[in-house]
C-alpha cells in the first residue's frame, strides 16, 4: 500500500502544478494581453546578451551627423538585423537617452489585407530584452473617432514591422510606452485623416516619438535599387507626401511602409518640420550579392523640429537635479554653498535657469537668473538655495521639509527682443517685459498651467510681476523679450 502511494503522489503533484500554471496564465491573460515575439531567433537573436551586444556594436559604429533640433520621427528599416541593423542604428543613436515617454510605431501589414490602421489596444510586447508596455491611455484618445482606425490584435500576429523596432528602442530609451499601429491599404484622404487624428492626440507634447517602420526598394536589380531609392528619399526630404503617395501607387517610388511614411510626412509638414537622410544602403551592398538576386533597400531618416532642440540630455538633467537637492541640503546643514566642479562642457556653458520647489502640488519657492552669467551648473546650485531660503513669498525651507519637496528646473535660452506681442507663442515662450526701472517675467509653463489667453497672460505679467498697469505691454516704450525653457523635474526624470 505504501509503495503505491509513493508512485501516485508525485504524479498527483505534477497534475496539480500543471493546473496552477494554466490558472496563473489564464488569470494574467485576463488582466493584460502579452504579445509574444514571433521573430526572435530569426530577424534578431533570441538570446538576451547576444542581442544586447549586437545592438551596442551597431550603435558604436553608427556615425550620424548632429541635427539642430528635436527629433519628432524616425523612418527605420525592418529587415533582419544582419541586413539593416547597422542602417537603423543611425537613427536610434540620435535618440539615445532622450526623454520620450510614448513611442508611436507605424508598421505595415505584410500578411493581412485590410484598409486603414489597426491598433494593438492594451497589454505588453515581449522581446529577448524584456517587456514593453502599451500606452493604452494614449490609444484611448485615437480610437472611436474614425472607423478606419480600429483595435485588432490579430493583425500583429506574425507581423515583423513593429516587433523588430522594439529591441533598438529598449536599448536607447528608458521608461517609455508604445502605441503599436499597423497601416493597411489607405487612400490619400485616409492618410490625411490618420495624420490629423495623431496630430490632435499629440497636441503640444514633446515627449512623443514616431517610428515609421519601412524598407525601400524590392526587386532583382541593385542598380535600379539605388535609383529608385534616390527618388523616394528625395520626396521624403521635400516632405512631398502627396507626390510620394501617387508615386507609390504607380511604382516609381518604393517603400513597403509607404503609406505610414505619407502619414508621418503629412504631420511633419503641418508642423513646419524638416526631414534628413541619415544613412542608406541595400541588401546587395551589405552582402555583396550580384544582379539577379533579390535586393531590398534600407534607409534611416529623421524628421526634425528645428525649434525644439533639447539643450540637455537625460544624464545632464539628472545631474542638475541631484546638484540642486544636494546644494539645498548642504546649505541647510552648514549655512555654506556646496563646493562642486563639473567637467561636462555643456554644463559649463553660461545659461540662465530657474529652480522651482513644489510641496504637495503647491509652490514652495521659485527663484532664477534670466541671464546666463556663469556656468549652468553653478546657476542651478545658487538658484536652488535662493529658492529654498530667500523667496520673499515664503518662510525659509527647513531640512525636514526638504524630503517633501519636489524640485523642478527650467534651463533658459538667451533673451530675444520682439517688436510686438504677435511674435509670442503661449506655452512655448517665456516673456520678460521691461519699462523704465520695472520688469517682470513669466516662464513658458505659466500660460499652460493657468489656461490664460495671450492678453490675460500679458496683463497679469505687467500688473502682478512688473508692478505696471495691466495694459503696459501695449505701450511703445515697453520692451518685450521672449525665451524658451527646457523644463524637467525629479518626478519626470526619476533617479
């Protein structure tokens, strides 16, 4: 009898464990959908370390030219990494450590025929490097407004155009979510409608990146590949999305993600951005194959907001936030300034800055220097202490309170005098008014936080900050200056 129980018991345990695994999987799948990789081990390595090293090598070898502006979108190839990975790295290297919270990936359908844009609504995508969460909150803003934009997870099964972009994104960005979209067949009007929908959802956010996943020429003639891709890329550089659309239809331009490119170019043109070609090649050049063998073109392009260049990268922002907190703590403990040296050439540039302290969502201190008369790291050190103990609107901060305070820094561009208030863009520009010995300043975020219109913004600036009559900004002898600010906080950047 005992012998029989010894045999049955492990079998029983095995059955129970299988039931538990099934229940756990069922439970987790009810909470969120996990998109398993279809092409790990085919288009890219399925072993984490090998994939990580491969992408690191691509990024190290890539040598893109610096772009003057903020990258709004990338056009990136989606072939196997051995073919197009090096080309893709040119774009991804330029966004490394940038602060993008949401990445909209516009893929193309290789296996399923449909019209419009299919969206993966919620859950996570899994690659050899781990999981990436879907930004379901953003997706809620684009679904239900156009019947050609719809949720359909089935479209993403065995579709590589979105999946192959993910490992690169995982290597160059932190703390981001994705909006996976696969574009099917579209009329030009549909492309415009989808672009308009995205434009509305993006609004004024600068932490969104669009990645268009597309290869170029497909055929058997490497010489024809060079000519066809030159034509297609010239249309991209010109943002001529209408001619690109019709050229895709008649075959004179080639791009398997062509309609997704049309959507991105429409968005870029509406916003006044420009396009740059970063790198291009084709499979014949990569492998040395001869005419008559299947050839695919690859290109990496960037769509750039020329006025949206980040002054600081992610690491520099983290460094300044840590410096601000350490400076306040040192002063509150010792009554002396923090002694600090900095070798980073960017942080040694003379720039103005404001340091803002918030406690429980309320302002607790804000002082700054508009004119950059010393390196930015020293400006932040000094203004952090000033905001903590010398803002006349508040009592000095205590050391105990410091733990409850969130620090925000606004790094300022140089002041530019404008001829009239017509040149001010609310939410983008900070404003300084000066008349005689009186002056006052509002940071760009004031308009966003208050919801004021331009006249109300300027009236309050004159009366509450400069001590002038409300309408003084209209006077001919009142000087108006504008500036932009790069604003970042501890909550946003993290440790």
